[in-house]
């Protein structure tokens, strides 16, 4: 099931939005009669659940370890029947891309919910091939997705000054358990990389203005889980597919077998000087058909290197290497 990343400036309301999503999904699953929905579980991952203090963002090494802990927790939780809410700033686009790849590796979708940071803009929202001309104040149009959600783009919301005021209030309240020191807050704001709905790892992007009461629950549920009875499966690409384990001595056998066949050709030519063409019968029943002109060692080595390069990644069964190389040589000699 999908991975939902929450992103935004520090103290912009991400944990509050995550709790709203958690409550909505819990109620939606509990009241659903669809067996595909009732077996779903929800995992909420944030700094507090991982026991990470806010001061980890003061030092680069501490922050790197904190991101590694969050990455490992998300990777363990991702699965076919688990909705993962990753509540954190997720302010580095490279980190969001890593999590996107992990979600794609298990063939499940992902989206980004952004506590918006730009103020005073009006947004557009792209639903499949239909563009809604005005979504007013940056709010996503309510309703059911009619096409596949590609990249909703809306940019309005929490001004930095509001985030700064909220952070100062939380930091000075000893009972809140939140807030960053002024230096850490300003550093995180400076380094924040805002999600871009045109990037595949940030798409679909749901931007939630700070004055909206709730996120677009129905749109997120429809895009990630769906209510039409069809399972949303993401097709993995070559970058996220694990290559099957190969035989430990495959490259050794590939090198050894091809070298033996080249030596067989050179020995035959040495014993048949002056003869043009000819056929070499091998013990396994295969036949090498030589060209009219004798083949020199550099020519044979070039063919051998080409064959090894072709089959280094696309591996053959070891018992097929010899026969396949004979076919390759015969085609090259023609």
C-alpha cells in the first residue's frame, strides 16, 4: 500500500496534518465493507516515534544518522497491505527520491502532502488530461478522481513568518515538546527544497494551505488506494528491480569457455595451413564454420570481447555458453 510523505517548513503543521490523515484513514478502513480495504493497516513514522530529538538537525553527522533511521523504518514498514505515513520535513529532494524508489520497488504508489510555503499565489490542478482553470486559494477541488492523478500543483499557504512565530511559541513552552532553536530553524528554512509536482518522485503533490481545516482526504484516498475496486499497482523499472542471483563462477566459465574455443580455431588453422575455409567438429556435436580467409588472433579476440560484453549482464545458463558462442562465431564469420 502507498507511502504518503509529508513535507514542509519546520513548525508548519505537518504533524497536525498527519494526525488528521491518520484519523481519516482509520475511520475509512473501519467503516469499509470492501475486504481489500478492511485488511489494511496504518503506520505513522516521525521523529518522535523514532526517538530523535530536534537537536539532531544541528550537526550534519547527527542529521545523516537521523535520516538513515527514518529511511530504514519506512523501508521495513512498506508492504502490500500497509499505508505508511512518513511525517517529517523530508526537505531534501534526494531523500524523497530514495523513498519513492523504495515504494516503487514493492510496486506501491507514493505521494507528497506539502504544508504549503508560498503565499498569495493561485494554483492550477491537473487531473489526468483535464485542467481545472481555477482552484481558488490553492485548495484542491473536492470530489472523485475521474482520471489518473498525474501532478496536482497548488502553491499557497503558510508564510515563513507564521512558521517562525509558531516555532518560537513551541520552543519557549516547556510542556509542548516541540520547537527548534532559532539557529536550527533558520538553517532548515534556508536548506528546504520545496516539492515540485512535475517531478515523478513528488507526484502526485497535494499542497495544504495553513488556513484549510483539513487536507483533501478523498482525493488522497482515491489516488493512493482507490474506491473503484481495482488495485493500484506501480510497475517497477530496471532501477528498482533486484537482479536474480547469478552462479558464483559464471564470469569465470564465460571467460574459460570462449578462450578454449578460440584456441581450438587457432590449433586447427595451424594444422591446416594454406587451406581456405573449413569446418571444425566439436565434441558436443556443434560445428564451427570458418571463413575463406584465415582468422588472426586479434580478430578472434575482438569477437570474444564483444560476446563477453553482450553476456556479462544478460547471463546465460552455463551449459549454453559454448553452443551460444559457436552460433555467434558462425554468424560473425559469414
